[in-house]
C-alpha cells in the first residue's frame, strides 16, 4: 500500500466510524444507567431522516442536527417509559423501536428519495490542519467529526470525574446501593436513556448530512447493531469506544480498499470481524471479578423496584 | 420521653402471603445500643427497612425526636440522621472506598474534591479504629473491610441513629471484637445504635436493651442487665402456641436414610457441614433444630444431590454418591426446599405445569415430554387442587400469583404424589399463616404414618416439637446433640442452638 492509500483509508475510517461513535457513546450512557436500548437502528434511521428533511426544507444544517437529536430522543423517551415506568421487557421494547423507526422513516422519507440538500463540508482547522499527513487525516474534516473528537474526552471526564457521572454509574451497577444513598434511580435512567437516544440521532444525522448526503431508505444498514456490539467491545468505556468505532469504521472502508488492491479477503469475512472481536472481548470480560473491576453495569436490563427482593 | 430519639409505633407491613410486621412498637433511646433479636424471618430487617424508608409501612407511625415524620425514602431518612447498614451491603463494586462514601452526598459540587474527602476518611478511620484504605476499590476488599466502609459511610454523614443489620454474620471473632470497639466509640460520640442479631452472646455483650421479635411480632423489651442466655433463648425460641396437631406414637421401621461423616462446603467455599452422621427410619420424623446459617441448606442439598459432598449418603441401602438429583428423585427422595419461589416452583409457569415438573422425566408413558397432553395434566392438577384445598381461580394461573401458603401446598402435593420414601423438608412453614401451617403439619404426619421417612429441618422449635419423633441440633455444621421433642427440653435445645454448649442425650 502506498501512502495515499493509507491516508485515504485512515481518514475514511474516521468518517465511517463517526456515526458509530455517536451511537456507541449514546448507548454507553444509556446502558450505564441500567437500561438496554436495542432500538439504536431505529433511532439512527429517524435521526438520519429527520436531519435530511429539516436540512432540505430549511437549509439550516445545525437546526437539522438538533431536530434529528430531538426526534431520536423522543423515540428513546418512549423506550424509557416502557422500560422504566411500565417495566416491560426491554429487549422487546427496543426491537419495537427499531421497527417503528425504520417504518416511519421509510414511509415519510419516500418524498425525499433522490433529492439534494445542503450538507456539511470539510473545514480545515488552522495550524493543526497544516501538519503533514496527520493534519490531512485528522484536521481537515467536517465539523461533526470534530464534535466526535470532543465528545469522547468530555463523556469520559463526566463519567469518571463528576458527581453526576458517579451517580450514573452507581445506578447501573448497584441500583439498590444508589437508592439507599438517596439517588433517584428512575429519574437518572430516564435522563440517560433520552440523552443516549439523542446521540444516536446525531449518529444518524451524520450519515445523511455528511457521510452520504442524501436520503435512502434503511441507509443505516445495520450500523445501529454494530454500535450495540461496540458497547460491549468497549467494555462501556468511552475511550475504548472511540478506538472501536474508528477500527470498525476502518474495517468497512478496507473492504473497498482491499478489493481495489485485489487482496482476496472476501467482504463477508471482513463484515464478520466486528462481531468476532466482540466475542473475544466477551470471553475476556466474562468473569465476575473483571466485571466488577470495569464497572460493567450489572443491573443492565433489570427493572428496579425498591420493595422487590432480588 | 425526651431521651427517645426514634420511636416506631404500631408498624404493620405485609408482603404477598406474609405478615412481616404485625403492630410492632420499638423505641430507641439516646446513646444506647439496642439489640433486636429474633430468628430469621422474624421481621427484623423489614422493620428497620421501614425506619430507613426502603419499605413503606401499611400502617403505623414513625417519630424522630418525638416529632412524627414521614420517611418516604432513604434520602429522607438520611436527612433525619438515620443511617443503615443493610444485611447485604449496598456498595458499588467498581468504586473506590472514597467514591462509595461520597456517593449521593449533596454537599459536593460537580467535581467532588477527593483529596479532602480522603483526609476526612483517614481521620475517621483512625478515630474509630476502622482500618481501610480510601483508595482501594470495593471489589478488592474482604467482607470485613467492606463492612468498615459501610460504617465509614454512616460516620461520614454524621448519622445519629445507626442501624446495623446482622453486622456480625459475616465477621470473624476478631473482627467482631473490633466492631464492638467501634460501636462503643460511636456511642461515646453521641450515636444511638440498633444492633440486629440472632447470636445471644453478642447481644448480651454489646447492648443496653434487648427487644425480641418472633413471627413478625414484638415479644418483649428488657434491659440487658437482667437478661442472660437462658432467658433470651427461651424468649427467642419460646412458647407461643400457634396450633396443636395431635400425633400418634411412631412405629419406626427399617432405616431409610443413613448419612455418615458428611462434609460439604457452603457457597463461599468454607465447610458448612463438618462431619454429620444421622439416621432416619421409615415412619419417623427426625427434626433438625438450629439457627439459620449453621449448615441447614447445605445439609439438605447434599442429601438431595444438589451439592457436592464427601462422606456417605445411603438411601434404602443404596449409596447415593454417584447419583444425580434425577436418579435420587427416581429412588424416592422428595424435597421441600426453603426457597419455594426460586427453587421449588417456576413462578412463570401455570400451576398445572408446576404439579408435574418432576414427572416429565419419568419412564411412565403418559408423561412423554414430547407429546404430553395438557388437558390430561390439567385434569390431574384439578384433582390435586381439590385434594389439597389450594385456593386458586384456575390451574392455569401462573404459580407466582399464589399466596405463600398455597404455593407451599402445590409443592407439597407434587412431592407427596411421587410416593416418596424420604421427604426432606426445610422450613416448610416459614412465613405461612396458621391455617396453611396446620395443613402442612397434617400432611407430613400422614406421610409419616404411612411409613415415609422425614428429615425436617426448621428453625422454629414449636414446629420441631409438633412434628418430630427425635430432635437433633445443628450448630456450625455439626450435630451437637440429640434430644426429645418435648417441653422439658426446650431450654437445653435453645442453648445448643445458640452454641452455648451441648448436653448428652
Ligand atoms: N421484599 C419482600 N418481598 C416479599 N417478602 C418479603 C420481603 N422482605 C421480607 N419478606 C418476608 O417477610 C418476612 C420477614 O423477613 P425479614 O424482615 O427479612 O426477617 P429477618 O430480618 O428477621 O430475618 C419473611 O417471611 C420474608 O420472606
Ligand atoms: Mg434480616
């Protein structure tokens, strides 16, 4: 491989990884609170569609992004209501969100197939963008990629260094302990389920406003599921999520690169890698001790009730 | 009354099928250590969870400093200066000690200043003799250390009323000694302490007053100065006759169960059964008395084949060692476990299913698991519902919706319908009302009269006396002595149960 190919693969990896990154960070926040939201695919689709539609109709990209996040957040609110207040099975509720999101976006999106709308363009960061190679790869991208850079350390700081992050982790890991310390378990779960949904909406919007600026039905093409797998791959940690998102993004880019370079690894095998990696990670993190060490949200998927015995 | 800091008055709390607290009154005076003594399931934890806002009482009032208060959440309780160490710790495993202690405290800004927190923790742990490093993470700590963290949590937030729920259950004797020192130090610093336990010696050693609870009711409160082990043992296991079931003399036949030098480990890996020998003959009930946690569960599970053991378990002349549970069931072993919801029944399955769970595997053709006939099962189930007067609208109801008594009847019906040779019954009437209790007593006695051998493991002496033909006492994994199931032996048995020394029977 020559240098050009490496630059284009790495920068492609970052672009392809960015929607995964947003969705994964969102799901990490949700799952850290103890709620499993499998509806990512649906929320991302609604985000992608809403972002595109708003950008097409108003021409305002940032408004489009905010609308995408709001709509996905709304879907997540539905999931929160079903899982936290009604205490229904979270897997079932999550799957319902997937079908709801893909159905609604497909239906409303018919009018937008094949039209053009404003999209994000690359913006070179002064100074940093001038560094040879690295500048081109990292700092000559669209603004949402930069938001991705920023969101990771911010969420990390939030999770591990602030009081609110501590509350969040405690709720997902030991809700009874959090409750006994006067933390409102339901409220925290609502908040982060909604925030997580909004971030997945941002991931969806990235697809239709930057990555492939158009609307195609089911354009997320399974990225919501990959993000769910990535959460486990990252052991619920935002920094590892970044590594994983760019890595998995890179794998999808490599599929084309390898074909071009005529290296015979079938695309199906490449597609398998994310799942394979994740299974390996799961093998290593399955022990109770390791789970406790990393603060894996052990209450994931279990509704909390004060009086019910575990 | 000005020296009363906490008063619970007329507390009633029921759970599905269980009256856990039945008009309980309790007072805590300033600066005292008040012990709450009672058998497992007596309702101690429930009462204190109500004071701490975890459970909502059905009836009754709470007064703090003689003002009536509504404690609707642990947060509220903390505001009134009440702190509680739960029987099962509430710590976040991945958090450091310091993080656990600061969790939920509102005095911090967005970024808690961990350095000053650590300093305060250090000075507290020095003052109260609580040796634990603020930087270690909970998952690295022993249970003893975790308990010190729990105590530090109370101290850090300046709790004036401290509730310790069975704090010594998990401690070594030395750790218990240290805990007592800490408690004394806390009292010196103005705290009032509620100390829950079922160990007589400890209660006598640390408390100023003792309240005894039994079957959800408060029996008595006495100053420790006038109490001794005999009085307490008598009160704790004592006489409150709930029902009398007549029993004709037994006529034991051949030996059905023989256990020889049985050793078995508990869930934490330590030996819970240490060389038990026992024999039960056909047509006889052997009662095993003992305070919970002395190996009851492990004993029952070893005999039934659920737990690994060394030694011999012989049933009707056949060594059971190589046989799994299924084979033991086929050889006529029935089991009424203590955990009826989790182990005996599948709560999410309909009642009729639960009746036949054990026969699905039988060689009997009519229960071919691949082509069984639900209406056939239902008919059988309806008959059992009638025979055992189980009150349920339908045999299709999911078992979890039954009351405790009816659940136990389902278990009993299933176990007895297999025509067993041996029944292992563990706390068969815990938490049941008198009617259900009587029914279960009568059923077990009927089986005994038919010639079944029954191993009855229970904490309630009244139950043991009503049913057994002989009584053995289990203490720290050993049978410390045998006695006769009659009133004149109640104190000796009580003392053996409390580990106060064995007698020769
Ligand atoms: N959350 C709950 N749900 C249902 N039953 C409960 C619950 N908590 C306690 N109980 C029942 O209430 C009774 C008293 O229990 P508990 O207060 O834990 O007793 P103790 O602490 O004295 O051992 C028991 O029969 C127990 O099974
Ligand atoms: Mg208890």
